[in-house]
């Protein structure tokens, strides 16, 4: 069983930064590609970014390109989301997710088999 635990969320002013972490249990972390999604109140959960198992390929939704950076440390079983120049519209619960297709950077929720419980990010104007 794979378990994911996010941390690092909080309240920040517009223009500020946060770094989210997602710790993944189990020995098979490096066999998964990883993604971050977010869900704002009253909205569908949306894709933010994804990274392949070795970190060689990443993909971002247009709204975060140039501001957010996904990375991973396979030795620590952890994936990160560095968020800079935050905007009020980035306010959401952020979820990390694991995709068994290691070479994928899929934007589709249905391809991600395991999910964390989410961490709240609130950006004040």
C-alpha cells in the first residue's frame, strides 16, 4: 500500500512563496511518476504539474508556468512543489498523487492511483 502525506501549506500574502512536500511511503517511489493537483472551493480538482520517475520530464498547467517548480528526491521518497509569486487565485487544497506509469506526465486524474489527504494553501491579496 502506498501512502502520501503532504505538508507545507499555509497562509501567505500575494507575491509570496511556499514549498509543499509530499512524503511517499513504500520502497517503490521511484517507479511512480508524480503529480500535484489542486481544488478550490466550489470547483473541480484540477491538474497543476507532474514529473516523471527520474525527474527528466515535467509538465505544467499554463497558469503556473514560470512560477511553480516540481521536483523529486527519490532517495527521500519525496516530491516537492515550489510555489513563487503566489496569487489569490492559487488558493486551494493541494494534493499530490502517484501514477504507476513512471514515464507519464498525465494531466488526467484517473491515471493517478494514489492520493494524499491534501494541504491548504491560502493566498491573501
